């Protein structure tokens, strides 16, 4: 499969993730949309690494996956704690985290 198809798929996935972050109000949906955008970036990195014939992009994907895993651990803990204390995960209703 040619590389432009992978890049187009990555752009579509990133746009869907960005739309999910901007439109949805549930913290869990926003969280999953961020993960979708990270995976779109990973697909782009692997595609360019394959085009260049190097492993640089794949190493960057490894770091992105590590950051995403850490984000899941911390983010889900925060979301669960907010849900337990306020009975909602609506990002508009949550004003306590503002500075």
C-alpha cells in the first residue's frame, strides 16, 4: 500500500480525534479522542520511518506509547476520582481544576 494512503488515514484519524476533543463534553470521550490523535501521529511516524528506511520514527513511536500509557494511568485516576466525588465526568461542569 502506498505511503499517501497511510498519511491520509492518519489525517482522518487525527481529525476525528480533534473533533472529539472539541465537540464532546464527557471526559472519557475526550480522553479516548486524545489517544486516537496520539495513534494517528504514531502512524505518521512509522510511515515516514518506512519511507526513509530508518528506525528513528519507530523509536519515537515507542516514546509516544510510553507517554500515552502514563497518561492513561494518571488521567483515568483523575477521572475516576472526579466521578466519585461529583457523580459526573462532564468537562463543562468541572471548574475546580481551573487556576
